[in-house]
C-alpha cells in the first residue's frame, strides 16, 4: 500500500519540476494565444445566399428572399470556469454577408487557459454610439449609421416576400427592410448573448495553436422566438428605434447565434 | 407613442448630443497629422543625399505638409494616403495641372473645363463634351466636392483612388484624349512645371505617377462644408428655423415612411453628412425597365448590379443640374416627381427603399404632395455652399 503512494509523490514532484522548468522558458509556453471567430450565416438548415432564385421560408411559413444581411459583433469576452474574464480591447466587428472577408476575425493576445464561455454584443454599446473614434468597422460610411440620430444600425436585413404588402406588384414580392438599432430607452435594442459551447468542450487557448470557433447565425431567428413576425403585418422597422425593432432584437438575442463546433487545432 | 418617438429621433437637433466624441477625434486628427508630418520628414531625409540624375540643382528641400481641415465636427476623419501625403507644393502643382489645357490632345480642355468651380465642379450639360467635340460622353459630369471621403469614384465605382481615376479622363478619347506619357512630355517643356515638380516631389524630371499624385492632392482639398445646412448641423439652430419649408424638407429627407409618418427616404442613399452613397453601395433608382447603361453591372457583371449607380453628392445640388447619370432631368422638381410618382416599380432589383412607401399604402408609391416637394427643394438649396464656389484656393491660377 505504501509503495504506490510513494510513486505518486515522486511523480508529482517530477511533474512539478517539469512545470517550473517549462515556466522558465517563455518560448515553450507563451502567455497568450489567438482565437478565430467565424460567422456562417444560414436560414434554418440552408446556407444563406443573397438574391437567390428561390425563396426561403420562415418558421411561421412566410416566403422571402434576402438582398442584404449585416450586423455588428462587439465587446467580445471570454470567461474561464473560475470566472476570470478577458475582454477584447477596441472590440468592434462588422459582418456583411456580401463581403466574405468580414465573416471571420481573430481575437489576439488572449491569455492562455481553458475558457468555458463566449460573450458578445449584437450591435454597438451605448457609450460607443455617442463617443470614440468612428473608424474601421465603426466608420460612418459603412452603411450602418444613422447620422441624424447619431447612432449605429446594429443589424440590417433587406429582401422581399410575396406575403409582404406589394401594391406595386414587384416581381419578387413586397420589400422587407429591417434596420435594427437604437440604444435609448424605451427602445433599447442593444443585446448581449453568450451562446453555449458544445457539450463538454472547453475553448483551449494555447500559444501554439489557434482554435477556431465556428458560429452559425440563423437569420430565421429574427422572425421567430419570443415574438413571431409575419410579413403581412410587419415588413420593416421604422428608422431609428421603435417597439418593433426591440421585439426583433429580442428574437435574435434568444436564438440567432449558435456555436456549431470548435476546431481545437 | 411610436410616431412621437420617431419624430424625436428623426429631427437633427440630436446632433448636439455629440460634442465629446468629436473633441477627442479632433485631438486624434491632430496627432495623426503630426505623425504624418514626422513620417514625411523622416522619409525625406535620406533624399538629401541622393542626387537625381539629370537634376542639375541637386537635392530638393522637403515639401511642406498640407493639413486638411474638416469643416465641422460631423465630418468623418480624413482617410490616410500614405503613398501620396498632401503637401503645400503638391496641392499647388495639382491646381496648375487641373487647369492646364496642354493635358488635352488638342490643347483646348483642362479638367476645369468640365469641372467648373462656379457649378460646384460640374459643367451644366446633360452629357460632357470632350476636347475633340463630337460624340458626347455617355454620362453626366459629377461634382468633385468632398471626393476626399469617397471610396468609389464615378457613377459605376470604376475608380477606387483619385490617383488611379485621374488617368481615365485624361486619356479617354471622348474626354481630354491625350496619352499621359504625351502629357508628361509636354509638361516637361513648359517652363513653370519642372521646378514645381521638383518642389513637390523632389525631382524636376516629370513622371506619370507624379502628375496623377498632384491632381489627386488638389482634388482632396476640394472640401465643401460651409452651407447653411452645415451651420445648422454644427449647432447654429437659427440657420434653418423650425416651421420653415427648409426645416420640413430636412425632416422629410431624413424620414422613413411608416404608418402615421410621411417620409421621403432620401437619406438611405444620399447619406449625411457627405450626402453620397455609403461605401461600396450602388442603387437602381427605378429610372428604367431596361438599362441602356449597365452602371455598376458593367464593372461587376452581376445581374443584381445592372442599372445600379452611385448616389452622387447632394451638396451644392442646386448648382449641378441637370441630374441623373444621363442628365435626363433638368430641375430638382423633376427629380422629386420621379421619386414620388414615376419610379419603375417593376425594374429588376429596384432598391428596396423605393419599392414600397406607406405614404400611400394603396399604390406603394412615395406620393409626395406639391407642398412636400417644394419643402424638399427648399431644403436641398440649403446645401449650397457659396464660399466653396468662390474659394480662390480652388480657382484657376493667374
């Protein structure tokens, strides 16, 4: 009985000394690593194609096509199981379906460790709506800014639907134009989400490999969830925020973003 | 409730909520300019040891950095142009070249022939007429106001930098019609130019690149931001008084129609504060069912881009008639009649903002009243910047 215990002790000692040795060598064990976030936009179980020849169908059964789908991802945070949180500095990213190079971005200088939660804001926080540099993703001319109310459009979806009002008899149905934004009460549409990691998976940040977090954003979830949207009665939101914008933001906060898988190496 | 909230957010006084942002931005721009200045100095120092072959005078002194100044806090930051930093000498050279008729094949036209300062750098024609006369250009001359902020140049976005764009009108047979290499040869023989190029670019040997760079530098200084609208937007609430036609027009301009609120939807495409397309955006505005000019589609080849054009700046729009890519409308009232009543709703890939308006939910048309059209035209006149069209820095050199 004593023999195994001694072995364990010796083994622990050996491990500890190894650990110390490796800690002295910064090249073997960097203090930080990178994480790639990839956003794949889908409609239900179909890939999203802009201006497709066929219609998509909402969960409630309305048909539609999509001509534009853009959204901001901001204030990205990673949390370890012990509650330690890392927040990306200057964390503002604009995903545009029409621009492939915006579908992924890299979090840099993330302290190494095992993270159990990913958190981000869909849109732009209220502070940055009224202060700070308007450059990069936040440039005014990115098609995501209401200059007169000094605020960002957090999410834009445009398209058409045979179920939407179509007095002009447009060939692809009546227009859909959902521009969601606004950070002032009572129509605050800033939404922050923490989509769960796949079961029994941790996001392992090491210096040597860059894990890729593959998220799917289901556009259909704009119109389903807490507030079912039918295009016959709601085919767009008023510019600047309005109560309908809040409802749609509640929908996409509830279910649009899902972590599909993580490539660990 | 909802309509009141919308009105609150749609009316520009909320501009006044912004100051802290822009104070910090100004600081940042200042730091940036300093940094650019330092870089410039650093970059130019090694040149002092280099004697350009054929340059008998030896090394040239470094040019003086030219700092662009935003008209007011609502304008975006200036894009960096690290490959062509603005200098006092470069801008001045660019101005001389802009008004230089020897850049055209037969010596009759300069850039300034079609981009006339008095008309906010347009020509008053439906279609530009080039140096050779004869067949007109297929498109209407665009204003050069505030091109410093544009990422897509000309109606179809064929140009993505002013340096690259400048070669097109210089060489195009229906425009100035002279190969750039020939222009370089001519300029080299005009007494004033070799010393000016030396001051601006360090060598009196003229190159194609340096001609284009100088023109681009001058164009980047053509900033219009001192209209009555600008004074209003920057905080002078007496510049456009509530209750006036102008004020009502501004509200319509910035409003999206929803039940209970009338809107003219203009801001979607003519986005303040430059009043142009957002970066990379082109629109089919419903002029035609079939497209004599493919517009953006001619560049991308994509069906969805056929008949789509850049939304030109509305700054000084009262001075830039006629209107549209083909100059088909003579007056602003005709333009409003189009958007209000005559949009071709069946046109393929019509822009979504024009496809349905709750102003008239029975027809889906914008259906502006005569009063509303008058108010919008009144507002558009507040975008005229009379200092811009008289600024001696932008005029032909004596």
